C-alpha cells in the first residue's frame, strides 16, 4: 500500500474518532489484525449448528393477481435471528428474513415494489444489482429513502434480461454495514422459454459471511475490516452453516450461486461432482463450459449444473485464494465446507443431458471510445489516526461530481487498471458488460468464454478490458464491490446522456 501525502479532500473521511462504536470494541488497536482476532475468539465461543436441511428462501408473493405484473412490498427493519443455540442476534431483515425473500419474475414483466424503510434513524435504498432498470429506479445513493418513509420502485424487465440478479441497500456511507447486518436478497429473472431442463430444478444459494461476538451480537467494523473489507467467521448458505441437500444419484441440479458477502472471495469446488457453468451475472452463456473450480468474488453470481453421479456425501468447499491482505490475520480461505449434498444409493429418475446450446450472446464490438480507470489505495497517518483512501483515478467518491460522461447506446471500452495491493471486484450499475482481455506482467489473455457480467474481479497488478454499453440515460455508479472499499471512496459517477 502506497503511503502518500494526499489532500484531505482526496481521502475518505475515515478517522479513528469518526468511527461509530469504536470505543465499545474491546481490544481495539491499530495492528490491523484485531477484527480477525476478535472473530477467531468469537468463533471459539460461538458454535453454529451445521447439517440442517437446506432452507429454501421464502418467495416474495406477487400481489398483482395477474400475469405480466409483479407487485409486492419489501420492508427493511430490525429483526432477530437465531444463529447460535440460545442466542438472539439483532440483525436487519427484509420482510423479517435474512437473506431477504427470493424475488422471481419473468422477462417482459412490469415490476412495482413498494419499499418501506423501518430502520431506526438510517436512510436506506434498494439497489437492483445488475438489472437493466432506469437510473432513477436503481436505488442509488443520490436517492435515499429516509427512515420511516417509503417509495415505489417501478421498472420493466426487457425481453432477453433473464438472469441471476440481487438486491441490497446502497445508502451513502452505510451500505457495508446494512449489508453485513443482513440486508440482501436474490432476484431471479426467468426466461419465458428456458433451454435448461426443468428436471434440474432451480436452487438459489446465497452466500453471506457472519461474524458473531460471544454475546451473539455482530461486532462493528474494525480497522482491519475497513482496509481489507469485512471478512466474517462463518460463511452461510441461505443463512445456514453447512446445510444439507438431499439428491438422488444421477441427478443434475441447477444451482445459482450468489456471493452476497461484503468482502469474502470464494474459490469453490464440489468434491466428486463435476460442475458445468451455464450462466453468469447477466444470464446464460451461449454454450455450457465445464469447470473444475470457480472464483466468485464479492458481488458476483454464477449459474451451474452439477451432476451427482457418485453416491455419498459430496461437499461444496473452498480452496485457497490470495486476494491480497493488509496486515496480519489473513483468514484461512481454504477448507471451509459450505454445503453437504447427500446423494442417495439408488439411482433416481433419468435426467436429460445439458443442452449443447443455451442462448446466443451477441459480442459487443467497435467501441466509440475508450476510458482508463486506475484503482489505487492510499494510507496516511495524522494526529487523529490513520486515514485510508480507496481511489479511482486518484479521486475518492463524491456524490456531487460526475466523473465520466457517456452516451446512451454507444459502446465503450473500459480499461480497469489495478495498481493496488488487493484485488478489487469492479461493478458497474445499469447494464451488463463483456470482459474481452486480461493483462498481467505484459501478458495478455482472453477470457475462456463470452459472458454477460456486471461485476468482475480485477486482481492486483492486473489490467482488465471490458466492453460496455448503457442503454438508458441517467447517473450510474461504478465501484469496487468490497463494500468497505466502496464506502471509503472507490466509487465514481457515470452520467449517461440521451
Ligand atoms: Cu451491488 Cu452499487 O452495487
Ligand atoms: Cu449494483
Ligand atoms: Cu476493493
């Protein structure tokens, strides 16, 4: 991390004395490891039950009573969850559950969701991550919903927009905290004609990352969390630790994996069950691609078909991935069991094969212009403590400033240069993009397949090139999806003109 003398303007205002709940945190120091040590202590003290049947996310009911319209209500409010035996944990929830209810709608539908903010004293928004919605319906930080008020989000889901989206708060300065306290949910847009066999089912797996103190509460962010992003102690699937899913031998299952954690990189594999990638953030690939392992960085989603041809318990587990870590206390990434699949001894009903073709992806081409966005980290010491900055082109986020002006309908080439010591998952609102090139140490490589993405990891030292076209005018955010980094400045504003 570069130590620079930047003007206070260029640094996010993160000083020790600005931080809420700082003095309520025992053992706080500047060592950069406190958060994780506390986490480890908490882990020792708090055991979460494992092996319960995988809970299906509650479906958000459509109140419209007619096709083509999805109408519902989402209320964000304080709630309690029971993660550990005999302990109530105060959380934030949508309609009382965390993760929030699963939203399922179809291409071509109109969506009208009333959002009520019942979080005490905090503004919030609902951001429709990855979805092609108008800028003024996208829950940007510029459009806060004050505590105790409500608003309607209304948008149409265009034909061809089927994909694996999600929703979460995006209020200025509070996104990271509201998300780790429990506010995030899955939004699946279904295709009217889907080539993937219905026999595979369609199971949503939302990964979150819980840290519990010994008293069952969620500790506030430490300095280490602010630098590295908050990594918890328990990676949960649909709110449960290592739940169990029963399938018949020979079954193929369609799984949608969501990394809804603040900052946990998940490199994943199933032991003894081959994975086939059929879709990414913005929907299906042109053709299925076999994969031995996948890397899902914060904010990303992937759609898989997994073939369970071997009997016995099959686990979904994590592999080591070094995403760059500041200070000591790098969490152990490898060897976590996220999900156990119990495959029956007897073979179940025969499953149709994975179709060879899914849906065509038209490559974006001939960019009208290119842009370069350089990601850096800065750190400076002053009398009040340590100031950290996460910058794009040397600037920290300013809601009142437009960083980029673009034109609706025009294809642009974006070059994202990571000159920092950590990986930064880069996200753009309002559209899906196509990654065309990775460059590292002068070596250029192409991605293995064409895909629609809204979030992509840019490894430290990497330059990534993508093609992007915004169809709708308005102001859009682009940022690192490590939510603490977004909050500390690594975000900009793109103004798309008509
Ligand atoms: Cu999911 Cu602006 O983010
Ligand atoms: Cu987003
Ligand atoms: Cu980042």
